[in-house]
């Protein structure tokens, strides 16, 4: 089994940690704590705006922001990015010293400061080439039925049902 992203690129899960032998999500209590925390965060994150767009447009113009396509960082301190701004984050992380914040809660704030100060990737910066194995099966965020997802807190011990997302996508790491 390999690593997969669920809903958003960036966070990757070991298939065997989150799915049983039938390809169904395991009970939350059976999923390791770190993976469980990330899965429970996805309900909130999957339709959230790109934070770079938000820094440009502000709270008053959220309709101008793209929906996030990727998530980086640690739960509750994550950076959410659309396809347009993901290369900016990757450039900052790889080439502007952002890597020093890897695994740290300060990653989000440090990126926001750099971006708000005008930091951008050079125009020819390519970022990551994503491998989409079946992108047609990934629904648009507006089509997701969150009631059917039933992502509850880990203490509830309920099953996670995120089957609407293509879980076969593998994405390269940094």
C-alpha cells in the first residue's frame, strides 16, 4: 500500500492506516492519532478559501478567493492554497527559508508574513508536478455532501465516510 491524499493535496496518509482490507475507512478509534487528527480537520478545510487569496482580497471579498486545492503544515496551523498560489508557497518553503518551519506551528504565520510583504514565486517557477490518477472522480467542493461524510471528533468513535474523494491519488513530496 502507498500514500494517498484525501480531498486536498499535501497531507498524505498511509492507506493501511486509514482503510481496511475492503477499502473502507476504518473506525476512528483504529486510526493512528496523527492521521485521525488530519482526517477530522479535512471536513473544515476542504471548502475553505486559499489563504494567499484571502491575504490579497480580505474578509470582505471572500467571493474573490479561490477554494483551496492543497494543504501544508500541521493541523490547526495549516496553510491552504489554490493551484495558482501553491507555487508561491513551495518557492517560499524551498528557496526562501520556509523549510526551517517544517513541523512547526509557526509555518502558517511565517508564510503569511512573507506573502503579505509581496513575496511571490518567480514567473517561471514550476512548483510540483502532480500525478492525478483519476481526477474526474474528485467532486467539486460545492458538490460534497458533508452530512454524508460524518467526520466527527475522535472521541465519538464514529466512522469517517469521505468516499466522495479520489483516494488513489499520489503526490510527490518536497
